[in-house]
């Protein structure tokens, strides 16, 4: 998004929030769900009670740093 014109992006955001304010609430709800999911995955990957190879495989599949212990 660094290559986008900031004024243009802000104008679009303002128009969207005026015409569809419900979309911001939906996006915030979705972001909340994704953050919760991300936290659960991080807890799983760092849970040493689960076999290391399973945790490493999940991290590898999700392109995340792999646990070492």
C-alpha cells in the first residue's frame, strides 16, 4: 500500500465510512476473530507438551518461525 496516494486512500475510506458504516464494524469483528485465531496458533506452536515435529510442521505450513524445543 506504500505505492498508493494517501489522499486518494483517505478519500475512499471517508466515502466508504459514509456510505457503508456497517462495513467497518464487520471488518473490526473479522480482525478480532483473526487475532484470536493467531493467538491460539501461537500458543499451540509454543506448547512444549505437544510433540516438536507436529509443532514444527504446523509452523512450516503457516510460514511461521519454527520452534526449536
